[in-house]
């Protein structure tokens, strides 16, 4: 049986159409801005005001057939006409250890940080019966990504 979810003012949606079952954890956090300013195709600066783009990041885990997860980071653009996924990358540092992801959460419980970038924690196990580990995923304002297990 497939449940219907009703949101006031929106059409009825089937649960499987909203979020695939393989997505086990996700968080949207952080933000990015791009003030444009790129040169025109001829190489000369444009006299038009550069288009400003902005958006946020989404970090999510996708369960695999062996119960481990692959972890992905997406850059989402926010525009007047809706949302657009600009990029999706697999976080290989996590995928190489074949994690059993048990949680993903933003570094700030409010989900908002005042500086551009992303800061989140992935909680995982490398053995389904083992202890949990916390891994920090960060992206600075220049787009450099770091994935590391914090030293205790």
C-alpha cells in the first residue's frame, strides 16, 4: 500500500514520488554566493551588471544493496523559477570505508551559518555491530571540500 501525503495548497503526491526509499539521511545546510563578474566570450569585461547567483548545499546518504551507504554532496541554486542542482559529487573518503550511515546533521542545529560554506557531521559505523564514528564534512568559501574524522 502506498500512502498519499497531502500538503495544504498542493496536489496529492504519492510517497514514492517525493523521496526514494534508498535515501536514508539528508540535510540541507550552508550557503554559497557567486557574484558573477565573468568576462564576455570576447574576453572583454561586460558592461552589464553581473548576475548574482546563490544557493545552498545538500548532503545525503544513499543505501546500497549491501546495507552500506554512499554519501553525496550537491550544490543547489535558488532562482526565481525554482531550484536547480548544479553539481553532485560522491564523497569517496567516506565511500572507501563502506560506511553504515546512522545520521547526517548540520554543524549548527539551526541549519544556518553566517559564513559561506558547508559544515556537517556524518555519523556512521564501519561495522554494523561496532561503535559509531563522527566524520566532519566541510566546504570553505572557495569550494575546497574536506572530509575527516575529528581527533578526540
